[in-house]
C-alpha cells in the first residue's frame, strides 16, 4: 500500500498510534500540540510547511511566500485561541537559488510576524532538491482556554468569521485558466491567495471569553473542515446558510457554475475560522468579534445525526467529504 492510497489523514492517524506514548500532549489529533508546563498553563507548538512544487502559485513574489508561511502557522493558533510568541523557520533549497530571492522571503515572513506581535527568531538551513520552508510556531495559553476541534455539542450554533469563495475563484483562474469577468475582480481574488490573513484577533477574543466549544480553520476547504469538527466531536452538522463572497457570485454567473459547490469543495486557504458556539453565548460572541473589527456569520447548527448536511428547500442534502488532502490533492 502506498501513501497516496491512504492519504494524509489516515497516515496521520497511523503515525499517532505509534507516538505520544507518554500521553503528555493535551491536543492529540488537533491543529497544534499542547504540552502542560503547570496545572494551569501549556506550551503550544505548531509546524507547517510551504513546499515549492505544491504551494508556489504562478507569479507569486518571494515576500508573499514568506508571509504566507507565517499565516499558515498563525491561522491554526487563531483557531485554538493561542497567542504566538515566536517562530523558527527551517529552510531547505537547491544551491543555485538567488540569494536576494531568499532574503525577500524572510523579509516577508518577518514583516507579517511583526504584524501579529511576534518575531522570526532563527531556524535552520540545509540543501534540498526544491525550496521547502517549515515554520515552527510557539506560544503559551491557559489550559482551560484551549479550544479543541472535538468539543462541539448538539444544539451549538456553527459560525464562521467570513464569507467563502474568493480563493476558489482565484484557483479557478490561476490553475484552471478560467477567465475573470473583470480585472478588478481578478485583482481582489488574487489577494486572497497571494496575501491571506489569519483571524488571530477573532480567535483570541473568543478564547479569552470562553465562548467556543470547538474550532478549526478552513485552510483545507469548507466541507472537509466541517467534517473534521463533526467527526472529532462525534456529532453532525446541518448547514443552513453559507456566506458567499460577491466575487464568487459574479464569477459563477459569468461561467454558469454552482457557487455553493465552489464554496464547499473548491476553496481552501481562506483561513477563516469555523466555530461552534452554545446558543446562550451567541449574542456575546457576535459583539466580541465586532469589537475587534470582525464579523461572525451564522451558518448552521450541530445535530445528533452523524455527517454534514446542507439544508436545501427544506430538505437535508448530504455534503460530500471533499477538500484538500496532501498526497492525494483535491478529493
């Protein structure tokens, strides 16, 4: 059996069955690792990689590469409600790379790190057959404020921090050669993949007030991220309303595509937070997000029946478990 046959998630589950024998990690099969350093606090670490052959988009600037590496790591801290304190970068690359290109990558990474309140503090360099950048992010948090992906409960509301669709449009233009209806739309959606932002302020605000039962970022796609929460929490999710970007609606009208399907299955790297919130905390959660300059969109609720469903004309329609998976691509 090959890795491509099982895919990333099954491979991760297999590897997790081998490691963590000392059972000190407070967040196994989650987006970060949490190591207890006292009865109240935990050291949080996260690593994520930018691989040239998989992640480098056409015409992407080196500063954008460095910035995106930081965002990829910070977004999971945002979902877990963790304040990042510092980051290391492990760099692997061929020896014929231009030095100025690498310098600009680090300038982009440092600028973005500083915008989130931390610093790139060091790392490692080595030779490799292609450019690979691995970020290692660390921070501290009180143990009772950690937000896992497995805490959703029946009756919770499901919400997101932003609309979906810009990245699916950008990928369709960049990777499928579909035409943009206008140059303005193209410029806007390209920013979503070249210069994304993590919802750190929103995640920290929700964690501080303990308003969320489960959370994940949408970097692997909306549908599969919903499945991750549902399966980890042993519940189901019924989606009633997906906030769609204006660019997605215009693009789908132009090409006669289904905007709901594109938002669910063909996005990813949007770095929005998907959270579950008890109804009694809903109004407080909305106002909390608004105070930090964001917006919380109600999209559905947690149900007892396992799976993820979409409400269409009063009926429940099963959502496919599709999205990005390393080693297998878009499922």
